[in-house]
């Protein structure tokens, strides 16, 4: 998920001419919607399948990231990009809480803290590696136009995110008798 932001920030600044502050501010609606959806997804995952919520979130994140890559050109307005950013924001929100629940839901209470630590460490490591790989792709394509480089760099996280719904499909649902926290 982290691979989306590096090329997006570079694109907003180098192609659209935004200042660093304006580029960051342009993504505030996405993050606000992501926060709201994460809160709702946390509640919904207690009453519905967290696998389904996470898979839907991954699908929306893939759609948002792919549509951003497809829409980018030097003359596009932020308003034209905003629907894709908002779809990606909803996707991030729907992925976050259900995945944490899936990772810890059926564990003994004494193991939840350790499992949460492993889950968050793995999530951070994946985000760092994904961002680094996206940065390498961006750098490799910078000889072309910044727009083309950004499109190539966004293709990687869109493709890598395809693993998410597959993983959600193979995770076994929690047993009805399992202890939930």
C-alpha cells in the first residue's frame, strides 16, 4: 500500500507543479476517508467476514491505484484524480482493521500482544520493501517523462496488491467456537 504514495507525491510536485505542502494536502481527503472506513471496518469485521472486507478493500485499492496510473497525464486536474484517490482511501480503510483481526482473532489472550507485534512488524516491512521497489521502478523510468515514470511505478503496487485477495480467499474462517477478542 505504501508504494502508491512515493510516485504520487513526485508526480504532483514535478508534473502538476504542486509544492510539497500542497501535494501532501491534496491527499488529505483520501486519508480522512481511509480513517473513517478503517473505523467502520473494525466494527463490521466483528459482525461479518473480515476476509470479505479485506478482499473488498484490496479490490478497491487495486482499482484506485490502477485508475490513477491510467489517468495520469501532465494536464490533468487534481479534481479528476480525486475519485481514484478516494477509492484507494476506502480500500486502505477496509484492509487495515480486518487484517489485524484475522491475525489475532483466534489466539489465546496471552498471545495476542506478541501476534500483534509480529503482524505490525511484517506490515511495516512489507510497506518499506514495496515502497523501495516502487522507488526503484520510478528511478528506472525517469529517463522518460515524469508521467510515464509514475505510471510505470504505480503498476507495481497495483500488481503486487493482487496477492491480497488471493490470501484472503485461502485464510480459513474463524471457527464458531474460537475465542474472539
